């Protein structure tokens, strides 16, 4: 494939966006017209999953194309306290490094969350340009990972701290447009490119574009005493507008037809998100914590469609490399699948077996065909998630052979990876944080 035929790639990652937070996925309280249009022009996935129920773990899988549990940093849920010790090793092959070595110009604009300086960072793992935050979350206006004058900003260009004024979602959109347009020589316009645009929206704190006064009054970025549905709607609408701005820049530059645009989320939604018809949320292996809205557009090669193909975050590396005519690294074979034959109509959708684990609440999950094995603490379930999207009808006694088979498959899969040890950090939603996350008494009878 010649360089002028290779596609550009814009990979847009939202942060904590829930299954039905876009109007094209069922949100009726507000509209997301730009993302709805993207869905109409391309592929809307109905069975796409995040590799984890929390952010940094999914990002390890996304950038390597492999289960995050192969790397110590991928065990963290999320990577916070040990970010200076357990980040993405600079020598590990990644989607940007493989494309860079094949002649692509590469940039990350937005959230990194795969380890902190001086040992880790986007410029050490394949990106030629970086503007954004190294950690997991920053305030949308102060651009700090905490509250107070003594807290330094987590906003960088390359590895140099910078200061900007404005709402972070909009700042990232403006930076992305400038990079696409090649302003100030930022992009080599003679090369195909990978632009990873990783927003922090709609992650907490709960502040919209007009809420700078609220930002100034915050006592804690977790913001457990704030937020509401109206504020959350403003945050998602601003994300939609930012995506629309980037899509318009591609059109104006004449890049629309041969640019692959992917939009997805790093995990399920949090406290104000809409996840209907699913239950569960971020930090949980119920469908609401791991099934995510996912869109893809490539006008030159992929027809508009609704796809029932089961997909996961780790599939994007082999899929996008195949689209670019680039082979994965032979010593780091992807765990994900190349979905391009299905998306191009050269092969039918096929059944997948995917695995998850999450330290909080000792969670385990397997999705195999329509069936899903789920374990939360000492409680075990078998669901048909195609027929029972809300995961209510426990089929473990109706289909004991399937239940036992998936349990054994999970154990065999789990044995391949680094163990979850006492020092691994995990975050879960507990009853003191949310009133609907309570610890019930033990059941009175065996179901």
C-alpha cells in the first residue's frame, strides 16, 4: 500500500462515557448531533466493550493490543499512586510506535494516564507530539489534578509544563484542529497520520463550560457533593461539539474520505451517566461498567452499518494496523482481533470469548457467545446478555454445563497473567459514596 493510499487515523476516546449518553444510543434528554451524524455515516457497534471497568487499565490494552494484565501497570485500577513506578515500558511496541516506524506522523492530544515523567510518557512510546495531561483527571479550568495553590498543573506540551486558559474539552479540540491543519509546522503534511484525541470528558469534576465559578469553589476533585443531570448534559454536549469541530477540520482539509475516525469510551459511565438498558457502572463488570458506545467512519472503504460484532478495546491495534498495511510486532502478538474483514463485509460477524477481572468486589467475567459468567464477591451468575440485557435472570442452574465451562475457562485464562496482589490499587463504588451501592445481607436461601 503506497503512502498516499494509507488512511489517516483519528482515534477519539471519551472518559467515563456511558452506554446511552449519546442520543444515537438512547439519550432523550439532550442531543449529540455531531456524534449522531458520525454514527449515520459509519459503523455503530452494539456489542463493543472496554477492556476494563476503569480508565488506565483499558488504556494499556488499547495502546498495546493485548490484555492489560500482561503489564504490571495494567493491574492498577486505576494507575494513581504508582504512576512513577509501573507505567507503560518505553520499549514496548504500541499502536503509535508501530505506525511511526511505518512512516506515520503521530500525536496524542489529551489524557495519557500510562505512567508519569521522567520514566514514562507519550514521547517515549511512539508519539511524536503531545499536548495534554499525564495523569488521570484534572479540573477543567485550573488544569490541576487537585485543589489548592500548592498543586501544580498537569498540563504539558511534550515534557514541558505549559499554562493555558480555558475549558479543557475546548482546549483539546482547538489543539487537535491546529495539528490537523499543520499550523506552526506541528504536523508533517507529507505523511499519513495517527491522531489520538483522548478527552477527559465527561469524567469528574462535574463542571460544564460555563461553570468556572463552581470550579473555583471545589474542595475535592472527586466532587461527591456536586453535579446533577443538567450539568452532566452540558459536559457531554460540549464533548459532542468538540468532536464536531475536529470532524469539520478533516472535511475542510480534504481528508474526510480516507481518514478512519473511531470514537469510543475507556469504560462505562459513572454516577450521572445513562446506561439503559444495562445495570452497573464504572468499576463494575456488569454490562453498564464495560459495554461502551463505539463508532467508526471510513468513507473510502467501509459502508454505513449497524454492527453486532462483539469487539473490545484491544482489537483496535490489530484492526488499525491492518487498515494501514502494517504488521503487529512478532514478539508481542495482539490478544485482540483484526475486525476489518467483518467491517468491510468480507466476513460475517462471529462469536467471541472475552475475559475480565477486577480486584474490587473480587469480580470476574467471561463473555462467550450470548452467555456471560459473572462473579461478584461470593455470588456467581450466568446470563444470556443478548436476551437479558439487564442481567436479571440467573441461568446457572438451568445451564450448569455452560456455567461450569465458563468458570474453568476463566481460571485457565487467568493463570496466564500477572497475579492480583495485595499492593495492587483498586477503586470501587462503595455505600458511603453512592446510596444505591449497598452491601446486602446474606441471602436467606440458595437460589
